[in-house]
C-alpha cells in the first residue's frame, strides 16, 4: 500500500482579510456605541457609576456568549425574537439611521465604502442594540417607552458623532470627548472603570 498525503486546505488571504474586516467593522461600531450608551444612561437616565460598570460587564459577557458558535442559548434569532415579543422595533430603528452616519461609526472614511459592507454594518449595529435591550429591560426594568427614548438619544448622539462644528474641524461628540467629560465632571475614567 502506498501512503496518501492529504493537502491541508489553506484559507486564501483575500477571504481571510474580508472576514477580518467584517470583525473590525463590528468592533469599531460596538466600541463607539459603548461610549454612547454610557453617556446616555448616565446623563439622561441617571445610572450610577456602579450601575454603568455592571451594565457594561453584562453586555460584554452577553456579546462573548453570542460570538461563541457552540452556544445555542444566545443567538441573533433569539435576540430578535425577544425584541419582537416585547414590541421593540430595533430593526426599524437601525434602518432609520442614515448610511453615511453608519459608515462614519464603522470608521470607514469618506468614499471608502466596500461593496456589501452596508449589510455587515447594519448587522453590527443591530447586534449591538439587540445585546443591549434585554439588559436594560431585565436588569434596569426599562419600559418600552424608556427603551424608545433611549434609542432616540442613541440616534441623537450618532448624529453628533458625525457632524462637525461650524467653522471647525472638530466633531460635536467623540469617544475622547465623552471620556474626558466623565474625567473632568465626575472624576471617573470610564475606560479604566475607576476614580481619577
């Protein structure tokens, strides 16, 4: 008998780069949304720093469980079904955000949009919101009215991230501006999660 060697299948570099780019889009969006969620929950809904830290940890642990392919408890379908059962129009909200704003939040520069990226960006926005809504409803007892108000504030802050101040190259809002405002006003570093 002769030895037959099987060739290992290598993933083409172009496919690998495409998948990596999709992951980076989702991470970019989730990072920006984390800052936005923190400032809204603190400023508009009065959550304390301890509650914000708890909120952040719960959403991150849910995100890790959701990304685990072996975990069938937390899937996109179940998250979407949860929102539908609770009569929360998360997909309608995501569709209402202008694509130019979504591209900016994904850190895609002007005129650099990739064919098919819009679907990935929409799914990244939706998954971030779907992972957040159950935490707000179950842990912090947000009513549907409060969830809708929360989503309106999210849209407002996304718009603030994308718009530049008149006669200036600075945007109205950014991750650094939110972090700095917590440090200056409350002496709290939201990235480190401790007092400064």
